[in-house]
C-alpha cells in the first residue's frame, strides 16, 4: 500500500514479529523498534502513518515515547495506537488514536490500523 510506513514498538519479540508479519501480509511497509529509545531514534528520522506502541518497555517506556512525540512530533500523536495489558497506565497515554488491551484480536488491530491511516 502506498503511504507512510507503520512503526511497531514492542519489547516482546514474539508480538513484534507477529505484528510485522500480519501488517506486511496486508501490504503495509513496517518498521520496528525493540524499546522506546529505539523508537525515538526512528521517529527522529522518519515519518510514520501509524505507530503501534507498547507502554511497558525497558530503557524508555511508551509514556516516554508519547512525551517525545508531544514535544517534537505533535502531528504524529493522532496516529498512535497504544497496546497495553495495563489499562490504568494507558489513561496517562492520551492523546492517542486508540488504546488496545493486550491480548488483542489481530483482525481488530488491522481494522484500527486501517481506520487510523484513513483518519490521518
């Protein structure tokens, strides 16, 4: 699909790999980051159509990534889909396009990605 790539940010390799495969099967270009520090480096160099962001990660967590986005790339904030098992922490994650509770349904996740890309 044409357009900006998707950034998948999750410290869990199995989840990151699964999301990459599912989104590539949908014909999206996908980049990935293993933690918030790596995500910030990528966000400093690239524009993304959607950012799938885990909140609980080492080095820099998802909240730190959202703070970077608010400060340095505010236009990207409307394209963040937060993925978390801790909905209490997700309340701090706003603004985000959507918050998905882990575990999530892959079809639902793809639908949210498509909706987010259509909304941006």
